[in-house]
C-alpha cells in the first residue's frame, strides 16, 4: 500500500507540476495581449501543491453569479448547467448561441479531486463546475454588456485518477477582493444539471506574490490598480486558505498553469 501511494504521489507530481514548456500558445489572449517581462515565476512565487492535501476544503458561498439555477437575474432564473455545450474543457468562448470570447493571459487550470474520508483516494466520475470573471471583472450572463454570453463557465467529469483540466484566461482582480475562481462539486455529470445537487461550493485563488507580474500585462491595468487597494471582501469570497491557493507556474506570454488538489468527504 505504501509503495502504491508513493508511486501515485510521484506520478501526480509530474502531472501537476508540468511547466509551460508543454502549454501551447493560446490564440485568445496570447502574446498579443502580454507586453510584460516573460520571466518565468520563481519557486518562491508559488504555493506548495501537496500541503494539507487530505484536509477538506472549506465550504463557501457561491456568490451572486453562479448561473446554476439557484438565483435570479432581472427576474429570471439562470441555469447554464442544463445548456448544451456546458461540458467542455476550453471555457474561453461562449456557446449555445453566444459568440463572445474572453481574452487575457492564458491560464490552464488543473485539478484533482480526492476523498479525505478514504485515505486521500482519487474520486472518479464526479463533476466539477467552475466559473470566474473576465479580464475586466465582469461575469458572463450577469453583466449588462454580456447579456446572452456565457463564457468562462464549464463543467467536466473527473477521470479515473480524479483529475480534469480547463483552458481559460487569468481572471481580473475586482475591487475589494483577491482574484479567484468559483467551483461546485457534484456526485456525477447527470446530477450536475442543477446547483441544488452540489456536494461542495468553494473557490480557489492564486499566490499573491505572482499577481503583480501577471497584472503588468496589457489589458490588466484596472486589476493592477485594484490589487493595490485592498478593501472589504465581496459576498461569498473569504480570505483564501492554503487549501484554496493554487500552485502557479508560467509567464505572461506563454501563459500560466494553476494546479490544486481538492479534498472532500466523498
């Protein structure tokens, strides 16, 4: 058993810690959007990905923009989870009739779901729904300028090792809060058609030391200013713990890779 766990740990490290050498250039928000230095993030700028990996990630509020059928906007219930096309890995574009595409620094999000109540075993066949704001701090479906657009939202099923990956752009920094990505965990894709079936709602953030470099890229000027003006946290966004802070590698031109192991009581 110990040998098996050590082998899995080494394999997972190779998957989680792969750098941007294997991250393809992304046409939406690639080199044309980044004018800052291309220095790769140093080891001191990233979080340790395995610390407390079997501790249960804390529950959080979904915030005001989940689009999971649990709230309304302009008098209508919004549920993107039952729309054709929501199950996808690349979440930069809108779908099911939407045409808008989010631009910004490329970001690959790599997650692994674990069972804290069973020795940190992988949880296969679960579903994870993520959503986050765009480079300008706007949430699709809820902003008046993004009516009918649903980019930066996606749902996937975990594989046999509890893993999945999304292709996105680095979210902007809104006033009064750290940049973050929301997520909901479901027992299966079938049950992920409505937020009422979720097992866990939480969010994750990024190492603060890396954000100044990331937001030096063209298009993130407002985020850089907001980062320098801390204030009251937004509803549903508490301070990120070590369990909610991703390991981050990369640079502004080639993009970034954020990795996180998430444990729940499966």
